[in-house]
C-alpha cells in the first residue's frame, strides 16, 4: 500500500512539473521575472497564453509557473 502511494505521488509531481506551460515553453527565466517589483514600480505583465493553457490543461501548473516567475513576460530593459 505504501509503495503505491509513493509511486502515485512521484508521478503526480512529475506531471505537475512538466505541465506548467510557461516553465516548459517560455524559455529561460530572467532576473527581472523572478523579482517582485518594488513599491511604486509597475506590476509585471502575465503571459496570457500560458495562463489559459495551464487553466485548460492542468491547473496546478499555475503554481509552478508563478513560483518560478515564468508566468510573467520578460522585461524590456
């Protein structure tokens, strides 16, 4: 019983990490995507296509995308 629970959890983690669309297809995450804007700075823009794909395909992928910063558009600096 414990072995099957462990196997299920491992598969779920792999699926979650592979189905976060912005992380997989968005390319390298820049430093400005990872850092929160300071007070008074404009908010970061979200990649709408990746957001919709995550909602339709596998919603927990949103957590991965926002945690890594891949859900935000790259900065133009």
